[in-house]
C-alpha cells in the first residue's frame, strides 16, 4: 500500500517536471486558436505519436505519456481538441464539451487531423505515425480510424468505444489496440460487441486487452480508479504495439 502511494506521488510530480520539457505549439482551426504540446526532440526525423487527452483537456497523464514516449525515441504531440478559452473547469463542463465532439464526430476528426499535421511539421516521419488516447481521447483514437486519417496504428485506453449504429462500418487499414478496463461502467456489452463487429467487417488487424479489477480511469495516478499493476501492464502493451508498427 505504501509503495503504491509513493509511486502515485512520484508519477503525479513527474507530470509537472516533464511538462517543463514540452514546448507549446499554437495552431488554428479557422478562427479558433489551439495550443498543443510537443516533445523536445521536435525537428528530428523520428516516428511520431499523437496523444489525445481525456475529457478535461491536456492533463498530467498526457504530458507524462509524451515524456515517456520521447525516451522511447518518438516525437510526441499532445493535441488540443477544445481550443483556447474552451478548456473545461469541472466534470459537468467536461462532459458537455466532450459530448459535443462525440456527437459531432466530424468536428472531432478535423481537430485530430490538424494535430496530426502539427506532428508532421515537428519532424515525425509521415508513414510512421500512431495515435493513442485516454478516456475521451480513447474515443478519438477510434474516430481517427473511422475517419481514415493517416496513421498506421491506434491505441484506445479506457476509451468510450460505442458508435452510433446508423453510421456505416467501413474498411479499416489501421492496426488497432483497445485497452479495456473490465469494470468500466461506461462500456456496455452491446458497445463491446458492436466494436468487434465493426473491426471484423472492416477486416482490421485488431486486439482488445481487458484488465481485471480495473475501473474506468485505471491508468491515471490522480484517479481513485488507479490500479498500479494494470496501469503498468497497459503501458507496456502500448509500447510493445508502438514498437511493432513504428520501429
């Protein structure tokens, strides 16, 4: 127990430290200013990973992931989906704002596409780019696939996996890894089965890993759902997947 608390404290502190090595990159969606973050190895020719943050916008978990990915030899770019002046301040506003993009998925896909362009401008090799996302960002990782955006792999980490069933299932060329907490109350058996159907009909290269004793935000040290063991396993699975498709 003490070890778990200490590790959580270290990870939470490291997010602040790592963020000092991330550079703000401002870009536009029409008149809306967006402020993403890029790792300090920007400018080199390296594989790239786009990080889609959770429903409250860019947070320590996304920043820590970026720093860790830089250590692994990737340029990482943390996307700003909401834009300057629109960052949620509480769970209610986060739910409302994230809900807008889930419903208006084409607007979400556009913001992801703009972030991917910034990642390429930062030096990422265009045919060696993947996307990972947490929570709302995990939904975004799947929307990246559904929008046929130019990535070779997508990782959805405790993401919302449901899709409006009036939307057509299309061919999928992107490799997919879904990291699903077994006790995520936001994922219904219907959502789960429909995602498998969608990936199978798209003839995708896919895998779903389900983590026992894990609730929704099991990878976030600041969350009461945090599960140290399963979080570490999920990150190792993410790194293994990225190494396979990008290196």
